[in-house]
């Protein structure tokens, strides 16, 4: 049995080494991102239409949308879109149109559905009102500074760039579940994106910012090519790459309001996001477990006790993982109005919860989005069931 105990201990040591190595590598990626070369904003800025599909009056909606009305940009238009006249977001859009009367703001109210993806259907309804040749599509929970529009359009001065997107920082509302949800973004998802960027991958595209020329959108089949896809932003990126154009990750770091009123709502959102990743990366989805540093390290520590001779090395790997994990958490805290240590006690719960969501995602194909349920096939196509 000694050989069996040694084998178990070696597996544990490998798990700890992977956990520590990944935690350090992703931290290096985040630091490298902060030191990257910046794009120069051209003097001659193109006129832009901002497309803002809205659904419901989530917390901070007025402040989020207002930040897009205060851009240091010579010429831009905003188009807000809602599905019907009863949507409370409509009142917010009308308030901003009145407050910024000097700014071209169009409000489109249309219930026309062109496919199962209601957000893309709304964008199709809005696109007819766009006046300019450069489009900036952005989610309603995004909040930006006055230099946002100039920053995200700057890479389009290169004719080989077809699409510009952004990373973002989740800013939670006060609820516990919102804080856990924001940590999913800040502590796991965005660092994973930066790690992929460090190795040259261009697969990341986020609906927080999709900036492209209108002729590029027409070239890849328009919005109708996305109207049944769950991961519409990712699919747009695939189409742009297929057209021989590059995708650029903008220098701009925007903020996204994150509101989760309950644990059930948090789990529904994260299962949808994890199901999306499953659809996009079916081959590598099982390997995602290796990105969960704390669960991996706990498995490694449990296995390594089978062989006391390895006592020092497992402890060293575990300490390295913990230090890198804490550094990753603290690096996005500057600018937060809460205490730096406010969420540190949530780290174990956050890391174990994401592991549970990943496990659960293997057994579901149904997601909830905007109050409706959909079955999602392996091709990423959504089929409404309620």
C-alpha cells in the first residue's frame, strides 16, 4: 500500500503545483495588462452612434446612462431602445433626453422580435435610427468616464481592425449576493481574459462594448446573423475574424453595475454565463477546473497528507497560491468606495461557489434570461420554452 499512498501524495502535490502556478501566472497577466502599450487617440474623431438596448430599471440605470451623455467627443448620437411602453427604463431614457436636449438622443419603442435573442432583436429595431457610420453598442449596466468614446473608437483608425471591445470591473450594489457576483467578474473571469490576452488569444468579446464600423457589420451579415445566438458578442467576434479583420481589446477599463438581489438570482446568472462558456469552448470546458485555485489547492492538500515526507513542499505551494490569490483580489480594490478588506472573508465562499456552478453546468441546457427560459443547444442557438 505504500506505493498507493505515494501515488496519491504525488497527485496532491501536482494539484498544489498547478493551483499555485495558475494563481501566479494570472497575476502576472494582470500586471502585464496594466503595463501594456496604449493606443493613441487620433485628432480627427469619427462621428459615432451609441446603441443602448434597455430592459427594466436596474439600480444605477440613470447614472450609468447619464455617463454616456457626457462624452468629450465632437459628434455622437445616442439611441435608446425598449421593448414596450410599460418598461420603467423608458422613463429614464426620456428624462435623459430632456436633460441633454442639445444631444441627439433617439428613443425606439418596439416589441418586434426577430429571433430568440431579445437584446439583438431590440438592436435591430434601433439600428434603423443610427445616423453615423461608427457604432458603439454597450450594455445598460456600464458606467464610463468622459474619455470613453474617444478611447474605444481610436483603434478603428487602423483599417485592419474590425471590432473593439473592453474589459470591465464589476461594481456591486450593497447586497451580499451582488458582492459575490462582482467577485466572479473581478477575481476570476476578467483575470482569465487577461491571461488569454497575454498568450495572444483574441476570442474575448464583451457586450459591454462592441465598437465597429457599420460597413463591417454589414459585411459579416448584420445583426440578423446573431439573433438566435446565446453568445451574440462572441459570435460577432467570430464573424469579424472570419472576414480577415482584427479584434482589439481597448485600453479603456469601464465599470459595470452588478446587482444580485438573491442567491437564486446569482446562481441563475452564473449558470447562464458558465453554460455560455461551455457552448463556446466544449473541448476545454472540463479543464476550467484547473483555474479554480483554492478548490484545486484544497484537493491537493487533502491528497498530500498521505505521504508525510512531502509536508514542506505542499505547504509552500499552498502559501504561494494564497498570496497570489489575495494579490489578485486586492489589485482591483483601488477606486472602490468600500474598505479594502470588506470582502476578503468572502473569498473561500466565492471560490467554492464558482466550482459548484461549474459542476452544475454539466447537467443543464436550460437558462433563464430576461424573464424567459431557453434551451441552448451545443451550437449556441437558443430555443425559447417559456
